[in-house]
């Protein structure tokens, strides 16, 4: 920012500080490839210099493992001498959080290096994809739906997570979908989550209890600012986990926490509008051919996209078919929750596609980037999606990679996605995911001894 542009932002800072007396600390946050926040706490006075000059953080932070460790074979942070990148404030992320020992100011930042966006920062990846839509005078309208679990804060003697207890009754939570009683019984934590969202300028929609014991979903409204929508989804994950700790619980977005319980999904609703604000997926009371082509692109690129929508070893445990509703096929349909890409009932011509494939453990920036890339690919190439499926689809598709290793192989060989997201980024992403998988497997569990000793 320069001196002219930073004054309105600093005015907002002063307003928040006046409203929340006693704030003396600032949290600076950024999102890595794994979808986790990293950053630092500073004295709140530092925000003035950050607004003017930015700040420095290690560029290698983006490519660390899920548990924050350096990975073998990754150039950044090792062979490059671990230099800093330049970070600047994302102005509309300015907010306050109150779940800690005291209120704190909070802001997100994004990175550049040599005056260019760091190409492997997830937020910058999404911004690059959006610029390709801008060239066509199109703007995506998006909405995220995110499922999560609440667990007991401790584990059993075998290190396994435990189902959360009802705060009002003390009984184990039950897997009753769309139960108003479950929402009421957990309203103390749910209300705190919603209040924290309001403080961080996140507009929430419907709240529902889901199919698993301790599983809930809170939706977000449709957003014309895709970057902000992804920001909010990342911030929401942090909110849930922090508020859960405050209430003596553990919040989690793991894709498949228990084999006998449903997984956590991240569903995305997407439409496209032109410069006049018209939905280009709509043709009156039926979908426009562009929407079908978009779905064709999503189906065509789905095998290569799986490593983004299911980025961890646990992610693939979610794809079991059946009533779980996690799609395992290259399919689409109208009002069908068992297909990969669903066209929901359109009210007043609001035609859109819902991507039901990603797990809640995915990085929201990257999940949206790869989804938009598939849509762009389908429209540009006019790809026919085939016939819609009107019945439940439970069987696995033999052409769909359902392991992380197979999915990464499909990703690295897809020229269409490389062209849209950037070859350098795709190659680094696959390298980072492969290195983390190798690090994860360098551990001998008790079962290995039970089976093979």
C-alpha cells in the first residue's frame, strides 16, 4: 500500500480498536498448500508499518508438510537458503477474534517475490485462474458448503478419537440427520461459531446436523468475490477448531474420521455471470449449453483433479459409494446427490453446478482453482458431458483414481490443467504431496507388527 491508499484501512483499524477496547496484539495469517494457517503475533502498533510497507515471512512456509515439517526433495526452504517473501495485507480480512485469553486484531496476508505473486501460494493460484475468466468478461459466483465433526477432546487408550457428548444431556451424540434437537443441544457452541463468523464478516446461511454423530454443516451465502469466499472458508475452519477448544471439544475437518461414520465433504456451487450480471449458465427455464459443457469439462478433468479434492491418504477413505453420498463415478445429473456434479433445482433461472466430490480436508483455494479450471476447459473445448444419471450411482468408476498415488499420476499427466494452473505449480504440488506421503509412510504402526511380525 502507499500512503494515499493505506489511510482508509487504518481508519478501519482505529474503529475496531475503539470498539474493542484493550486490544494490544495483532495476528497475521496466511494459508499454505495443505490449507493450514501460518503466521505470527505482533504488537498491534505494527499494523501501521505493515499497511505501508508490508512484512517478511519465509517463503518456504507454503510447502511444509501437514504437521509443519520440511519435506525431502523440496527445493524451497532447503536448497534456496530459505529466503523471505514479501507479504502485504488483504484489507477486507481485517477482523477481531475473541476466543483466546483476550481479544486480538486479525488480518490475512498474501505474498510476492521479486514484485511477482509467489506462484505456489494457493491464493495466488486461484487469482491466476480468475484472471482467465476476466479475459472472457466472465465472473464466477460461488458458494461453499462445509461439513465438520465435533469430537471429545481426548482419545481412547489406543489413540482413537471419541464421539462427543451432548452438552445438555451428557449422552453421546447420535447420528440423526437434520435433527432440530441436535442443533438445539449443541446451540452454545454453534451460537459461538456464528458470533465469531459475524465478527470476522463471514455471512453464514443454513445450519444443519448431518448424518454422523457429532457432525454438522454450516453453509455460506453465494459470493461474487471468489477470493473472499475462499478466504472465509479457510477462516471458518479456524473458527470451528478454536471455538470447539473453548468449549472442551475438538473440531475437525478430516475427510473420514471413522470408517463407520460418514465423511466430511466440501461442496461448491458455481455459476458464471457476464459483465452485465447475466447468468450465462441460464437459458430461461432450462440450463444453457455452456453449463453442460462446463460439466463436461469437470468430468473430463475429474481424474486429474482428485489429488486436489482429496489431498491426503485419509481423504480416499471417504470414497466408498452407497448412502455415504461421496461420489465415486464420472457422472452428473439433475437433483441427484449421488453423482459427482449435480445441477440443483434452479429457482428464477439460477442455474449452477454443484461439485460434490471434494472432502472437507481440501485446501479451499486449490479446490476452487481446479474446479474452475475444469469448467473453463469444458467451455473452451465444448465437451459433451454425456447423459445425466437420474438414479442413484453407487458403483466405483474404474477410470477414477481412488488412491493418492494414482491421483497424483493423473494430475501430472494432464496438459489442460497444467496450461490453466501453470506447469511449475502443478509439478511442485505433486512433488510436495508425494514427499508428504513418503514421510507419512515412514512409520510402523502396531497393526504392522500384528500382521507381519
